[in-house]
């Protein structure tokens, strides 16, 4: 029997070399509420049965992008690789949606043999079947949110979207019209930014190196409102400090007229406020005009809670409160709104935010609003009339007035009882004159170093900016005991008095300023 002797190390088995797999990636983003989340779009191409899969909690509109991508590539003479293509949207635990992922997918496939390696370059765009790069309604909110978070410096975007995107400063946009143009840019690494910027509004103020814009267009003029001197004065104070305002009076006395004219005399807006307003309009599906005009929303009292605050069974949608961000939310016939709606309104009036909680998501919208409301004194409206008799019983009047709770009313700064219209009433101050006074008060507030207007001051800011003279301090101490003012009501009176002092050109709150502010308090 022959024995075989093995000495030394066993012979090495030569292994077949594996083909190198290139993992390319581009950067995109998705929206969670109004906040953008950065998404890395990764792609691998391996041998196997040809296929195209997109993973990473992609919505149906992203899954449909596979067909748009194939068509766009094939119609532009690009060969779709006969490989197994896997695209991952990372992080994989975030739900992604939007047609703006199309361009990223197509670029990764078209450049599958090359290493892209462009860090910090975002790519956005929807593809047409012929390879044209189209815009998306989510594009502006996405890029603005990324810019506000300091996450974006440059991006490839559709050229057709530059009319709105050019308003976002601080981002280098590479505008493309077609898929072929985007591929050529990535190959040549020629990232020349788009240079045609928007023209700023002509009327502006410069305060502490910040520009504020305004329009002097008065479609509805306060000069059309006859009489109602007290209500117009309260409207001036309301607009100057963005205070919450409630008018009570008989039908036809001018409550809605005053509310409608408030919008044209509101304070100037900064560039960031214009962009924030535009972002909310895009989320509502409205094309903004980027004018320095604050929004005004006036939902009907039959509107549902979801339409006013936002909501939805699966995806939370923006509501009227958030759409009034940096502007006016007007409730006509205030007591006719549902009790749950009025009580839920306390949170945005206090925190200037709307929170929407659903099983699968929690969303927060900014809602820095000025709340304006109008109501009749009783169900029939004639309780305060000197001509018409009231048809309501005491029980009906009490039930009508009890629809508004004290905690809700405590968040309103100015209360005015309107006078009946008389034949001797004449036109007084015009919108142009009132708007000039508002701008003067605005300049005083901004030069004082305030970050917000008087009506939105925090507790700490009230102590810092609402300085009372010795006589005014003594008057307030007496009023607290006499009228039983709550802590929130004291803060409200101080803020209103600060605005009156600004209108009168006073550095500190004088006794006369505080007396007028107390005259607008709610009388129980």
C-alpha cells in the first residue's frame, strides 16, 4: 500500500475575481409636514435577471418614476442597462413622496459606468416622457426648508421653476431644461449657477441692515367707513402691533368693512416672511406672487375643524390657521363657530403654532397670526340698537354669549363695541394716512431691537420693552385690583399700551397711553 506524504502548505485554490460593483449616489429630499429631510438616493447595478427596484418606503408616485425614467432615457438615445438595478432611498425608515425624485433616478442610471462623487449637490426634478425636466409643487417648500436648516448650498433644478426659486438667496441653482443637459453637466462637472435673480419690490425700509417691504395699494379704503372713530383707532392700534381684535355691534355697522381694510395697512414684511408665506401657499397648491402683502383668511363658520387647523386621514394637509401665517385670520359671526374650534384656537393664539397628531405622524405648522373677529351682541343682532327692538330672550342672549369662554377671550387684546350708523357720520382718516402711522410705529419697534411686533412679545420681552412711567405704574396697580385683571390680561394691556406709545412717539409708556389701553379691555 503506497502512502502519500504531504509536506508544507496545501496548494492555493485560484479564485475567480469578482466584478467591481459601483455604488453611486445623489442627494434629494422629502417633506415631513413643512420640514425637509435629506434623502440619499443610492443605486447599484449587478449581473442577474434584468430588473428595476426602488426600496426605502417609497410612495406610489416614486414607484411610478421607474416608467418615466425608462421612457426619458430611451427617447434620448440612452441604453437602459440589462442589469439588476436596485435604488435605495436612505434613511429607509422615513416615508418618501414626490415626483421630484425622477431626475436623480435617471442620472444614476445614465451614469452607471461612472463614479459621480459630487458631495453636497442636490438634484430635483420631475421627468416628462420625452426627457424634459419639469417642476413640482413641493420644490419651493423643500429647498426653502433645506436652506433654513443650513443643509443646501447648490442644486440642479428645473429651469421652469426658477421664477419662484430665484427668490431663495444663498443657494447656487444649476437650471436645466432636459435630462440630456443634466447628464452633460454632471459629466463635465460644469456647475455654473443660474444668475437671473428676481427684482425686489420698489417700496422698502432699511432698518439695522435688514430690508422690509410694503405696498401702498388700497383697494378698500378706511375713508369709506363713515363714523366709527373709536373702532378705526382700535384698528390702527391692532395693525401697528399685530394685536388680536374683537368687534361687537349691530348688523351693518361696519365690522366686516373694517376687517376687510385691515390687510392693506399691516406692517412691512421682511424677505424671510415673504418666503415663509409663499411656502405655505405652495403647500396649499396656490402659485404665490411674492408680493409684500400679508395674507388674510376668513373661513365660514360652517367650516370643519380639519379645514381650519389642517388634517386628513392619511396625510395631514395645511389649514386656514397656518395659511394665515404672518397675516390675518378673520372669524365673522364668531359665536356661530363650533365650541371645539374656538377652544382649539387657543393654542395657536398662545404658541403661534398648529400641532396635528395622527396615528402615523405628528406635524407642526407655523401660525404667527393676528386674530380678528366680529360678532353681534345677541342672536337677532339688535340688543344695542336704539331704533330696532331686540327679539331675544335673556336665556337666548346668555346662551349666545356663553359660547365664548373666558380663557379664549383672554387671548384677545382689544375689544370694541361699535356705534350705530348715523346720517351725520362723515369719512375720517384714510388707509394711506393710517398705513403711514403703522410704518412709523413699526420703525420704532424694530429700532428698539425687538424680534417681533408688540402683540407677539414674550413675557421676558414685555419686561424688557414695556417700560411704564411712575404715573403709569401707579395707575396699573390700581387697575389690577379694581378690575380683577389676570396675569395674561395685564400682559395684554402692557402690550397694547406699548403700541399706543409708539404711535404717539413716547419712549416709555405714559399714563395717557395706559388709560387708552385699559379702555379697550373686555368688560365682564
